[in-house]
């Protein structure tokens, strides 16, 4: 179990926002706006030996900022937001170690396996991360897309994770209802990811303290990586980034 850092970009700035508030109209609920450029965080994560972090483009006007972060140390960070087969290889060339994709893969509420195969063909299985961020609905976790505003018919299951793992290297899963709110984690979701995922998986959503990270380890059998955003002191919170960065791998 490892800490995966993040660089969330909104209108070209490094921000921490409440993910579910991001819509086509209206202002997103913002927890933090950084005075530092994306490259500052890319350099920080490289210096602290934290590979596999996520550069996420939240809407338009973020490509230049994303390229700035990726170019610092090619291969060290992943990138997501608007990724599809026509632009994926360009992001690898720009320095992304892997590309993260979700909305492109969904047709009529279900994963379109032809699109999954097209993404894997575009960049190779080893460089593809599938984002399965989800919401609990009637006892099941439904995948969301279109900036988490659309709840899909597709649900997380052992069969779904096994099937998609034939085409990707890892999964990224946000607990959408908790993201950016620092209200504690979804332990049930973490437990299911630890049991079901045949490839590396990263959980995000609600982390507010070191005890939450211990809970992720216990619930996920120390196999589920994690991302912390708004709670970190480098993003205006109270959790020590330096402490997390120094910890290394949890077992």
C-alpha cells in the first residue's frame, strides 16, 4: 500500500475542489487554490520518490499546466481528463507514465469493450489506467462519468474488474460522495477493492487523518493504494505531507 500524490488542475491552477460540485454551469466548490505552479508539485513528488501520482485535468484550459507538470520528470506522473485514443499517445510523448480514462469508455451507461480495446491499442495495456469512480446506489457501487455527474448502469463487481484488467495496468477509484469533503473514508468500498481487484488499485475520497489511512490498510488488506488531497497541509489542510512522503510503503 502506497501513497499516490495528486495535482488537480482547474482553469490552469492547482486546486482542491469538491469533485461532485464540478458541473458545466456554476462555480465548483473550492477548498484550496495554490500559489505554486504545477511544476512545483511535480518536483516535490519526484524528490520524495512518490511515483505514480495523478495529474487530473478538471475541465478545459488545463492542458498547458498538465504538460508543465509531466515534462519535469517524464514517466513519473500519470494524467487524466478528456483522454481518448486520438490524444492518448500524445500525452505519453508529453511525459505521462500512464493515461487515465473513464468517460470515453462509457456508451449508454455501460462500458463499451470496443472502446476499451481501442484505448489499449492506442497506448498499450501497460500504460492504461481505468478510472472507475463510483457512487453507492441501492447497495451497489455504480460507476460515474462526465465529471461524476452521470450515474451509469455499470456496477463494480469481481467480474467487471477481472474483465477490464485484461486491458489496463491499474484502476483509480474515487468515492464520489466523499471526495473533497474530509468526512472519512468508505471502508466498504476499500474492502471490496482489496478483495476484487486483480491489478493495482488506488482509492481516493474522504481521507482526513492518519487513522483513515490505517483503516484503508486494514479494510483493503494493505493492497489498496491511496490519494490524499484537501486534507494535506500542502493543500491547506492539517495532515502532514512530509510524514506521508517519508513513510514509504505500508504493510
